[in-house]
C-alpha cells in the first residue's frame, strides 16, 4: 500500500497547522471582530462595533441638535494606563483644521490685508510652479479650493521637524513644483495648498500663523484648550495617546512632527471647544465680525470653488452640499482622525474625534447623522485603506512564514532530484533556471514596489501599518531561500547530465 503522506508532506502539514493554531490564538479577538456583524441597534452599540472592527482605541463625539448639546465618549485616551476618553480629552484634528485656516484668510480679506484674487507671488516671490515647462500663477482662491493644480503626492515634500523654519522649508520644497493641471481648471485635493496659505497669512500680518489664528479665532470663540502642535509646546496631560493598527491591534504611536504642516492638519482640540466652534458655524455667538466671516465661509462661488460632485463643492476648508446646506470635512493624521458634519438648515451637527488614523470617525458621524434624520445606520464598511492594508499584509506575513518554514525544511533535509533521463534533466534544468530568474526579479520588486505606486519608504513608515515592512523582510528571505534552492538544483542537475 502506498503511503498517503511522505515524511516531507507530514512535516509540511504540521508546520502549517502549527502556524494557523498560533495565529488563531494570538488574534482570536481580532478575527472575531472581522467575522461578527456587530450591533447597530443604537448609537452606543454602533460606535463600539466600528471601534472594534477598526481597532480604534478611543472616540469622542459631540452632538448638537437644534440647540441641545450631547457629549459621548468611548474607549481609552491612553490604553496602557486605562485612561478613559472625556469631553476634555485632546485630539489632533487632521484636515478639519483647514476650515480654521480658510477662516483666517477671510478675516484678513475683510480687514484689507489681502484679496483672494491675489497671486501667491504677491506674497512669496520665489514661488514659481510650472506646467509643461511654463511658469504659471496661482491665486489664493485656487489654494482655498484645491484647484491650484498642485498634485496630491506633494505631501511627501513636507519636511519632518519642529524648528520654526519648517514652514519656509515646506514652501521652498514645492516652489518650483510641476503642476498636474492648469490653475483653476480642476479640483485636486493637496494638503500643501493650506501650508502655502499659512505662509501668506504670515507675510500679510507679520505674525506666526498659529499666533494670528489663536488671537483672532480660538480666543474670541472661547476655545481655550485648543492649540497648534508644533513640537515645541509642552504636552498637555489632557492629550490622548495616538495609535496605529498592527496585526488588527492598536499600537501606541508617537508620530513624527511637521511644524510646516500645522495649518493643514495640526490643530489640537477637544469636544468642549468644538461645541463653541460648531455653534459659531450655526451663527451663535457674540462676535458679529467673526460670525459674518464664518457665514462667508459657507458660501460657494461656482467660478472659484472646487467641483467634487453634483451639488458638492470644496470651498474655504469645507466640502459644501449646496442643495441641502450641509458642510462637512474629514481629517487624518498618522495617528489621529476626525469627521465633522453640520446641517446649517436643520441646525444639526456631529463632530467625531479618534486617536487612530482610520475611517471610524467618518462612519460613526455618517451613521449618527442618518439616525438623527430617521434613516437606518449602515454596517461597517471595509473601505478603510489603513485597516485594509494591515489585514492584507498581516495575511501575507502568515503566508510568508509558512513558505520560509517549508523552504528551511527542504534545505535542512537536503535537495534530492529524481532524474530518470537526459530529457527529464533538461526539463528540470529549464524549470529551475526560470524559477531562479523569477525569484531574483521578485526580490528586486519587493524593494522597489512602493515607488511603482508613487510612494516611498518614508511615507509607508509614517502612515501605514508596520506589517508592510515585516512582510517585505519575510518576502526577501523567501526570495533568497528560493534563489539558494534553485541554484542547488541547477548544480545537481548539471552534475547529472
């Protein structure tokens, strides 16, 4: 009777089963959260389900509905120390900061310091972008609406650092950038647009960007806990810890600081201060000049706004639904995220903060908004690029470990080939040679693939799961083992021919 399994086959099955068992034990909760639908019967259950599925440690929500305010807090501001999220917990806003920067521009125009039709070169003479080799002018309006033509990948040009010259270095890095489109012709979201606005604000006022915004927006609105994180300030004990996802779990992450990018994403605030900000958006407050400027920020000039979709335009740091009078925006930093939705007509608003970079705030905010308006809430959608990347590369890590184990077993036991005749030997020689070439090509691909997707190692390290680098290391080891195995096979085959 033939043996069903050879010794090698038995070893292979044992290795695979062992890895599967260990992975299942270690990741039991995470695997369960992927499979379980979760509870969407009420807001609290919905939030907890989305947090579990996205591995988000902490969430703060502030709701305003026709004059009534409600704070909802979930999870941890600091997981290790079991410190809970409260309405005073501070989070980085990410790109929902842009509405504050745009408001500063409106205030300066109302005060006669600048005009939105001005060119960037009126304030920054060295700024000379090109398109098809031709120098072109970009206006302040085009920066505000993301119609400047500056490409989205320009975020890679924002230098890491906490010194006061970082904004100047950021502008220098993009000053001669090649544009994707002619200014004013197409909407193309690029965070650097708002860094350039920060420099214009500084040139127009003679003050640091953060000082002008603090004095003219934050303090007048009573947002006394809020500040811009530059890396120079003393860290508040109210600041939540930031996290990133790794193998489906939250991992504490002290992300790099970007002083030059504070106008686009680094306002730190909490639910209590955001209540004041939202009320001001709804026209509630005792500063007529500021409230008037805020109302201006909700207006859409079709000629200058960025067209996103039907009845949806980008203007003054807001995505604006002109039909329903709803302004909204999402925000992501490497270890924080946020989402705001404000219905100006119905006087309804939701602002969601999270201490992880994920789509959890957006999905939570949209579900609460739908629920407030009598519509059913949507189940968790795995369109979160960061969670999805972690899931994919976590799986690839397991596959890579299995392959390494199998190749190691093969090398330890020794390579044996059954070559019956010359024809068989030639066929196996060709097969081994092809596999050797493919292994070498794949090894090269492992190291260069980020650049094929207009990315680089630095952006992956800052923004994405470490599971990518773990997989790359294991994949490289796999390729090297494959190269060794195929070289040994070629030597054996040639020796037998």
